[in-house]
C-alpha cells in the first residue's frame, strides 16, 4: 500500500493575488512526509543574497551525488566453430533491417571497407596522411596500378592518401577464456581517395613493427589473404571503437559532466537548467555498463578479445591519456585530421550542422545571463563546476587543453557546446548503428581465435572460419550490440525537453528556435538520404537523444 502513497509531480503553477503566474518545476517522485523545497523557474546566478542558501543546497547534492571512481580498466554457450558463412547468415533470420542486409552483402568489398571509416559507427580514426609512418614502409612498387596513372608521392601531395593507425592496441595481450587464447593486432591501414570519390584500402600492415614476419597486405594479393587482413582491421576497430570512442569519450565523459553539474550547480542556476536534460539516465546506464559490460565477469571479459581486466585497463589508460579538448570539439577535430574537403563524409556534414545549431542555442542562453566576461569570472558556482571537471575528470592535466577555469563568455559557450554535443550527437553517431554494422559478425568481430598470418599465400576460407569467433561468442556479441543500439521507449529527441525548467521569455524563445532549426536539419538530411543507396541516419536530430541514455 505504501507504493500508492508516492506520486510524481511535474510542476506547480502558483497565481499571485496580482494575477501573475509563477512556475515551480519539480519533476520527481514524492514520498509521504518528505520535506520538499521548490524554487521558482526563473534562473539566478549566485549572489550575496542567496549564497548561503545555495551552499547548503549544494552540500546536500554533493552528499547525494558522490564522484564515482571510474574503473577504467541455445547458441549462447556453444563453443563450436562456424563451418560456412551460410550458417552464420541463418542467425540473422527474422531481423529485417536494410542497413544490416546491405552490410552483409557488401562487407567484403574494398569500397565499403573504406566507406565505413567515414560513415560507419566509428568515423573518428581516419586522417589525412601527409607522410608515411616509418614503421609502415609502403613502396611505389607495391601500389603501382592501384592509383591509376598517378604515384603514391603525388597522391600524398594532393591530399588523397589517408591513414588509420591502431597503435593504441600495440603490445596488448588478447583475452584468454576457457583455455582459448584470443588475439589482438595493432594495424595500420593506407587508403586512397580515387577519382570516383571512393575511399579504397591500398595497403594493410597488421602489427606496428615492420619486418619479414609482418607483411604488408595488398589488394593484389590472393583474395583470402586480403580478406583476412581486412577482418583483423575490423576486429581492431571493435576494440578501439567500443572502449575509446564509445565508452570513454561519450559515456564516461558525460558522466563526468553530469556529476559535476549535480554537485556544483543549484537547480536555479541557468547552466543547470541548460544542461539538466542532457544528463537524463546517464548515471543509470553507466552503472549498468559497469555491472554488466566491463566488470570482471561482464560481457567484455567473457566474449571479447580485449576483455581481460588487465588488457582492458591498460587500453583505457592509453585512451584516457590521448584525450584532448580539441579532439572533443568537432570543428577542431575535423581540421586536425585534415578531413575538411573529403567528399561524402556525412558524419562531418551532419555533425557540423548540429554543432552550429547547438552553439547558437547555447550562445543565446548563456549571453542572456552572462552579460560580460566579469560576470563569468565572478560566478563561484560556475568556476567550481569547471574546476571539478578539470581536476577529477581530466586529472588536472593541462596538456589536455581542458580549461581549469573560465575567463570569458566565449570560452564558456564553446565548452558547454562540446558538453551537449558529446552527450547527444556524438553518442548517437557512435552508438546507434552498432547492430546495423556489427550484427553481421565478420564485419565487426568481437574476438579472433588465430594469430595474424606471418606470410602470404597460406590463407584459405577454412583459415578465415577458424579465425572468426565461435558460435557462442558471436551470438552473445550480437545480442549486446542489438541491445545497445535499440532506441529507448521514452526517447526524447534532441531539443525536446520533458521538463519546463525555464519560464523566462528569452530562454523559452531560444528553445523554440532551437527546435525549429533542428527540424529544418532533419528535413534536409531526409531529403539527401532519398538519393543515397545507403542512407546516413545517425545524426538526423530525430534519431539523436538529448543525453547518453542507452
């Protein structure tokens, strides 16, 4: 019976004797005999008049939201191997998805292998190659005929050569499960943007150190040699994508931003009101991830090549050390990787549109409250917020470029834009297509059972089937990817907020403009996608959550 004494309150509207209406946001469950203090929706910065009250409120919030120690560290039980691709295809029966079917049909093709570096679930590794790495000695003779009538040197100068380097995996031991050793590699991939605007792989080296037992595989090699080399790259892609670009750079960073917001900003603070919709369910989903995915007996430990606690911990330390502010800001990141002019890069195109729309919205709201740089500098709550993010989330490392304080309004606007973009658009880009691109396991193997080949000409189709994960590992991996990329039942698209936290005209008008601009972008993306054989949908605002909620 006690359950029925709880009730959920959205908001309370109070009409004064003068006829004015005052909004008091609540949006929480209320229990019997619970003391509740509600404050008007009008956003207020800290001032001498309210400082003591807000400090008491924050003390209670900090006791509630303690900083987590981020520990960066039928067929389901079958250990049988796949004896044909046809049997692997059979487990997809009943899963009708056009993109998944497209991936299954085209995964072997070089153009699709290259396409995924731009518009697959991890468009973050590829960069323009201005000079070949010393440890990747691709010669003109190796690629003769692959570049038309041009040369490697000429194509590098034209900025048509691109590199994907998985050096972060170098030297890591693969997971060992039930006396079976899995294998990790740290590939280097060279790609060429050809005259048809296709991104084609022209050379693959599976380990970082060049040498006789680490051959450079080429499209002109025997077909099974070349296919297996690409499979090893896609397995490396699984590890780097899931742990670095998905877990660390969206889930865990959003947790840092969420906890800092809940601990340092009272509910009346304008930045709290601005960010609160972008914190929804983030703590909940991350606790589940710790318990079920990256724990000692979680999915990664039981079904992936990188899942050993020591290996995963080493990798995440490396990934954390590579974090920079500029890599989290899309315009800076695209520029640093030299990808401004690459054609058909829909992640960049849609992402930049979203970044600019978010920036305009954030700028309008923050400039309404922060009328000068001095107001920013004097806001003790704001400064506590960024100081905690810098010191706890980024360990106070100045080389990351993360600010330890804010001195200007413009600096604040850019940082908050990054926070919202990370929790919404960036998470959607690296999360929502996981099953579509990974449901066909050979395109995204969670683990590989054989060591990479040390010479050419020895690989057969049987070798490939023996290298791929067993049946149980495949099925469990597919199940997790399907779960992680399923839209939540209470999905709130970017810009549509279930809570009315602002009641002033300026921020309310800005929210309305934000929604209109997102709708316009959605229409443009849908129109473009009508002309694409494989539509890019992950950054359509209608498919982007406000927060890391799945």
